[in-house]
């Protein structure tokens, strides 16, 4: 059942040919920075830094940190001066680029229809731009972020990964707390929108205009194709989202999924108000710190050892773990961030173990006391589901404590 609709921005929600827009953007930025900071040819350093963002798979570093770690050594001025000038550019010059775009008449009615019916709507635009730039383009599309309650808008500041990687889509799913078979990606770019979303297990719709045959590349095949209006009519008039078939679980989904879950959790932790860490919504519920401690302890004592047992033993019997401690059982003198980094260390060990598996190892059998016959692949995916369950719990707990 589809719960979340991911929508690309440029040339999907907003008429905006990407290559042409980027050229106009870089030209305008070059001129501005030459006038303000006497910086000649900023395009090359920006593109090199963006390339580092594209290549990044490190869940411990957000895109903005990767970007500036690569860019700053290439600048003849300090980062603060550069950021001040760029901020001025986005407030004064960037709005003039709107003339190169046009509104898609189907965009706002579709988004409002989806939100009214309780779908989570995500603006899944490649997070190379800061939030101000993306929010301006949303306004140009007739979808101002202060009017439309998007569940998430991906930006340079809040994401750890980017297109064209499955990690990017997995991180979105981890942020919003849904599984891959509960989401669909809608976008115009085959390599950025369709292929990596398909690899992550999402359903997909290619906004490609009028085609008489569905595009296919190897095993990749979108569930639908056409204009954004075609998608809207299918969804609104034909209940099309209810007809979609979940894609099968495959081993290639697991490492990006577990990596992105960690990245999203770190993103959530970075936004937790310090005063809420030890607050308890109800006497019978965990504090945000206890949720995090459970994730750390479970990874170390249950999740990874269970996968290692399946790998070592022939069809082992897996008993259910003891229930986790109740509220008040954990004594944590650390900060939430320190506990999150301890979980990260445990998760990186799990990822290293899984990365060393051979293709046949993923299908090694086991017997679970609750799930019955299972495999290493299924139990690894259960670990990912466990992540998302408690990440959602952490978000909800913090919200109720604020």
C-alpha cells in the first residue's frame, strides 16, 4: 500500500530544463562573486565540490559538510566570506532566474489532492542546492513551502547522500518512516529518478511526455510513464496507486538501506532539543535517550550476532530475544550524540560483515521462533525495519516532549 509519494522538482513539479538552468545559474553566480569577492571562474571549484557530494557514501557526513570540505581549500577567501556573499546572491540575483522556468499546471492540484488524502508528499530533488534555492524554486512552481505541508524537502543541509544512488532514496524512507514497497518515485530523469529508486525497491513513474512504448533498461522498468498530468489522472481517477505490486527484496538493497538508516538517524539526533533527551512522554514510555540506547544495544547484542549465526551455522534455530529493558533501566551519562556515534560504530561493523558476504550467503536458511523459516537476507531486512520503527518512535517521542 502506497503511503508516500516522492516528487522530483525540476522538469517534474516545475518546468525547468536542468542543464540550461545550471548553465544560467553558474554564469550568474560567476559574475556576482567576481564583483563581490574578485573570484574568477567559481564554476570549476563548485562542480568539483558537487562531484564529491555525488561520490559520498559516508553516513557520518552531511552533504553540506562534504561540499565545503572539498570547496574551501579551492577558495582564495575564507568560508565565512564566501557564504556571506553566496547568501546575498540567493536573496538578490537568484530570484531573477525564475524567467527561465515555467509552472506546471497539474503540480499544485496533484500535491494538494495527495496531502488531503493523507499521503506523505516528499520533494525529492537532488540535494545539491541549499534550502533557500530549493524553496524559491518551489515558490516558482506555485508550491511555496510555507503553504504546502510537505513531509520532507531534500536539501544540501539535511541529506547525507544524493542521486543517482539508492542510498538517497533509502535515506528519505528512513526519515519518513516507511518501507520501500510503501513509496513511489515520480520524476523525469531515467538515471537519477527511476533507476536508483527502482534499485531501492520503490515503485516508479517516469514523467517523460508522450511515449508509445515504456522505456526499459535491463531489468529496470517503470510502473508507469507519461506527463505529470497523466500521473495525476491515474492516481485521482483510476486508483492507480492501489494497483501497484511491491518489488521483491534483493541483497543489493540491504547495504544502502542499513547505511541510509544510520544517516537518517544521525540527522534526527542532530535536531533533538537538548532538554528533551531525558524527558518521558508517559511514565510507561522510553525517553529519547532510551530509544537510542536500545538501538545501540540491539545492534551489538542481537541484530549483528543473529546474522553472524545464520552465516556460521547450518539452518540455526533463532529464539526471540528477551524484551528490552523498561523505562528507567538505562543509566546514560553520555550525550545523545555520543550514544548515536556508539550505534554508528556498531552499525559500521555490521556493514563490514555484510559487505564480505558471497551471493549465496544471503540465502542461507534459518528458523525463527516467531517468523518461522527465514533467510539471512530476510533477517538483515528485519534489522532495517527495526531501525525505522525506532527512528519513527524517536521522532514522535521528541515531538511529544517539546
